[in-house]
């Protein structure tokens, strides 16, 4: 499957999961977006971490979410500060609010979309970037 238009280079960053992030990355390989939710109070917590910010409990369940959401804020990079990104500009980095994970915000690229069309409040949907046979990254595109 081809990588999404606007995705950053496959070798740009390495992903090194730890015990808290590994379930997220394993799910992405199966094209499933999951968000940890505290089993004690039900608070979603993202990025994954050892303690619930609401009640300080550690136990979580990984809840699959749709990947539909809204742009909370964003920036368009038009200058490649890192030479490896020269062929990728302009690209969009956004903070997204997911519809079915209240209270969390996720940072991701918006791909397959005109960077000048992105607005705060724009609707987005999930697309998968199969970087290689071990790494799949959730990205998002604008919804008309």
C-alpha cells in the first residue's frame, strides 16, 4: 500500500515503545487506533503513561476509537529546518480532539489534504501510514 501523500519520510524518526506505549503501537500495526482509559475512574489518558491524571490509578484498558475528530490547533511547516524534510514541505502538524475519547488531544500529521485548507474546527478522519513492516503511524486527512 502506498504511503499517504504528505507523510514524513519513513526514516525520519524511530519509534521505541515502552511498557506504556507498546499496546498502542501493536494496535496500530493492525490498523486499530486505541486510547488508554483508566479502569478506576474512566478517564482517557493520552499519551499513554503510568498514572491517571485524575485519580492516580495505574490500571488501564485500551479502548479502540474511530479516529474521527476535530482540529484543535495546527501549524503548517513551510521551511525545512531539518534537511531530511526538504521534500516534504509544506506539511501540517495538528493537535486533534477525537470524537470518542473525550478530554484527550492527539498530535498528528494531516496528510492527503491541502495545507491551506486546514482550519481550527476542521473535521478529520484517520488514515494509516504503513511506514514499514514493523511500524504503522496514524495520520489524519480532512473530511469534506
